[in-house]
């Protein structure tokens, strides 16, 4: 005859271990759901090409018969968030030269704030690297690879559990899809910056040119044109 206390201890240990396993599985499931939720709300965003010629400019400045029109708030989605996070602004410019001589942007024409300090204009490549989407970050979708679809069935007095490894298709698929989408959007953004690079551009008398610049600024301060 066995010891009753020993039997009670065995039963308690079995129940405790079962309870701990259930709690552990519950925590793992909650953690997995949080990871899935975070990843699914962190999808790559597209990019809408900017055409400075077709924009409605709501701000301007005039100096020595040269007119500057400019516009902030050109980007949206992830690009706008990166602007805010990195303290960078992409600005569209329209410059019309009504003077009697040709002018060079960056040499004869400079941009300042109202207090007279000159704008810190970034090189296009630097501005691009500040604001572009990080394609490598979408490799985090590979964390979904261990995800399984569990199914529990009752067969008489037996409980059967089966698992289907759906994560091996979903994880790599989402990673590849988002990396391709982000790469395509980044390419369009870089093309815009290159096509409308205004640094060193010649503005003939009576001519209007358009451009995009990146500036290091956290605010939407008024911009003034200064003709030297």
C-alpha cells in the first residue's frame, strides 16, 4: 500500500506542471499576437511622385526682382514620419528671375530664414538617406516563420492536436513583398530628388525654374530669398 501523502504530492505536481505549461503557452500566444500585430501595421508605404510645376504654392518671398515660391508638406505616410523623426524637411521651390541678369542658385541666390541665418541645404544623397524607408527592417517578418495553425479534435475519449506550419510561407512572403515595395518607393523618391536638383542651377533672366531641396530643420519656418 502506497503512501497517501506521496500520491497527493504527485497529483499536485502533475496539476502544477500542467498549469504552468498552459500559462507558458498562453504567454507565448499573446507575445506572438503582439508581434504579428506590430508587423502587420508596419507595412511598406508607397511614394507619390512630386511635380513641383503642378503644385499650389502658398508662401513666397521677393528680393531684387527675383520671386521665390515654396511649399512644405510634400511627403506622406512613412516618408513624412521620417522627416519628423530625423528633423529634415523636403521643400519644393519655384524661382522666377525678373532681373536683368542670369543668376546661379547657391551662388547669386541664397535662402535664409527671417532672422537672416542661411538655410542648411543638404546634398540630395544625404537628404535621401535621411528620409528613405529602411528595406532591411522588413526582414523582421521572418519572425513569423515559426507560426503554426493549430487544430484540436476530439475522437471519443482521445484529444488529438495537429499543427500546420503556415509561417514558413507567410513570413518570407511578407518580407520579400515589403522589401520590393519599399525599394520601388525609394527609387521613385530618389528620382524626384535627382530630377529637381536645383543646386548650382542657372536661372536666366525672365526664366522660371523648379526644384526640390532637403533642409535640416524641425520647424516649418518662413523662407526668404537673398540675391547677391
